[in-house]
C-alpha cells in the first residue's frame, strides 16, 4: 500500500502475540496484492479492466466495494471509488485493512491493548496499561514536526484517528464531480471515530468538500468528530472534539 505499518501490542501470551502479528502482516500483504492499483495482475486491476467479475474475486473485494458504496451514499457522492474514471477503492482499503489487522490481533492474542498505525492513520483497541489511554499526535500541516493536537482514547474501548490532506502527499484527493484535484481551502482534515474504515473515508470526503461544508457534514455524523485546518491557519473543530483531546 506504499506506506509503513507499525504495531503496538500490550499484554497477551508472547507466542500468541507473535502468531497474531505474523497473521496480521500476512493479511496486510494479501490486501496489497488484491487491491493494489499499481499491480497489473492484482484482482482489483483485472476487475477494472473487465477481466474478472466481482464474484470471481476474493471475498474481500465484494466486502470492500459494499463498504465503499455505503461511504458514497453517506457522503452524498463526495467519497467515490472512481479515480479519474477508473475503479480505485484505495481510499477505503488502507483504513479497512488496518482496522481488520488490529481486531485480528486483539482477538487472537488476548492482548489488553492493540494499536496499529498505517501511514499515520491509527486504530486503537483496549488500553496500553492501567489508567493509561492510547494517545495520538495530529501533525500540524503548517509547521513540520509540530503537533496541531493530541487525541486521547481515554474512556473508549476502541478509537481511530485518520487524517487526509495535501501537506505530505500533495494534491492527491480528487473531486469526484469533476475528476480533477479537489479545489479546497483545507490543508488537512483529521477524523476521530470508533473504527478506522469509516474515519479514513470521512476524512477524505470532508477534505474534498472544503472547510465549511466538510465541518457541517462531519457534525451530522453520529459518533464522529473532526479537526480541520485551512491554508489560512484557521482551525475548525466539531462540537464534541474537545472530549477526545488531551
């Protein structure tokens, strides 16, 4: 998936943790093999070319495309699996794969706390220790090396943090209505939600919408909070975000 993954597992029997980690890494490699748009022979590339049907693909393909269709419906088309006219579900695959890996490790290893980071998007389950919550720093797009905020998972059995923006990868988010790079006043959108699958989707969609519409839309989603930073160094937050900062 063209990025770095890291794992932080607390508790559990060491052999079970190692086996769960090995299985999770294998799952991530498999997801890359199935969904990579950079591999001509991947199932998603062959599906896009009409060489395969969804039914002929691995079961994960139908699962991801169904989730993507729901994301498109909820976002009123701002999230899409069409990238410049071609099938491309990568906007949902990473979040889905990271969340699935974290849940697999937690279930298989009997760990008290699991955190999986995929390219800066994080799924957290449980806790790292007694009365110690997971905490995630949110990069400041205008101040390299600085933090715009710190998200604390205190009080949550599961929490995810996903950021979409142009600071590190340039103008890679596309406006699905035009097929061109999104024209937005935003530099980054960070979304906090229970699961990374949706947090990743909602961050992408809100970024494409722009600060005003993106903030309004995130406010309408239950259990979702957002932090939006504009090119003019203006910070906008949903009403409930403060409960997750610390």
